[in-house]
C-alpha cells in the first residue's frame, strides 16, 4: 500500500525541488499563433479565412491596410509517468512496486503543485494508458487506483513504451520506473522510442537483488513465470550473478547516455526522501 504521509514531507525539499521542477516544467515552449495569447510579437497582413477578431483596427486607421495580431502562445509540458506493474515488481519488503509507486506519486505531487498535467500509466505485458490531467483530486484517484492494482504478467518493456510513445503528441517529460530486469534489447527499444522527449529512467531493486546476501541450498521462484528451481548458491555463483547484474545496469546506463536521459538505480531500503534528494539535486 502507498503511504501518502510522505507527500507533505517532500515540501521540506522545496528549494531543490522547485529548482528542478521549474527547470523541467515551467520551461514552457512557445509558438507563434494568431489570436489571443501571452504577448504580441508581430503583425502580418490579413488573409481571407483569418479570424476578424485578430484584426488590429488601430493599425488599419494609420495604414488603411488590414493586419492581424500575432501572439506568442505558451504551451505547457505534460509529464508521463510509466510504472512497471509486472509480477517481478511483487517482491521484497517493501515491495518494489510500492516503492516505485511512491516515486511515481511523489513526482505527480510535485507536478501538480506546479499546476501541470500528469498521467501515471502502468505496464506489464500491455500498457494501461491513463489520460493526462491536473489537480489534487486526480492525484488522489490515481493513488486509489494504484493501491487496488493487482500485479500480473511479464514485462513487455519495449512494446509497451513504443505503444505509449504514439500517444505523445508533443515533446514531454517521460519518467519510466521499473526494476529493468528484462532483456536489454527490449529496454533499448523502449527507451529509444521515447528519444524525442525529456527522459528520466529509474531502476528499483530490492537489496537482496542488489547484493544477493543469501547462500547455500535454496529454492528460487520466478514471479513472472511461476517456475521454481532448487540450487546451491556458492560464493562463485554469487560473484557471477553480481557481475552480470552490474553489466546489465551498465548497459541500461549506456542506452540512457546515448539518449541524453537521466538514469538512477535505487534500492528499496533507501529512504524515499533520500531518493528524491538524489534525483532533484541533478539539475538539467
């Protein structure tokens, strides 16, 4: 379950967060449009089909020619938060999913404070696409949805992110939160489908996955397939596992570097506040 008490605690990091959020979210893009907008940036001659309300009659009085006002229009950035809800996230104490969901909700809270739109969409074998909206009421409904969600299925990382990329109509902020314990080619495919956006990638791991602090005769279960395997974890096997894990993390990091994306690996035994300090302290 998601404990929302931490949301108010995020306000303690207001300086770093405001600096980070203002960099990403309030750095709005602007475009030139006729009609109403933020400020007048110029004029052009009236053409048939233009809105007559845009005509500047004072200019007409001086020149006896019809000109329409052009404005600089502000466009807000939408934040799309993609949260892994596959069975592999149903592990640990706290569960990887609960920790990841707290990160997602924390970002949504900060975005909401900036009066920007956000959407938290969950994915496993397919992606449940949520509509981007703004407001605390929407955030509370999203938290209720995440608390009621049943984790299921394998992680179709690449296919899900590619599918979601097609619903993003303009450059946006995309935050992907997952344990990333899937095929590296699928991860690359998914991340590169988001290449046109500002991208933050967060890997969430349980401490046992991080340092494999078990040994001897064990029975291991695959949460996604349901299969079980009895094995003996020797120091050599532990060393090989850690080597492969580090190689995989480095491959994800390399993919993010190629895209100019930010990449973080977090452990679920790390304070959620420390996690946000780590993320927010890196200013784009």
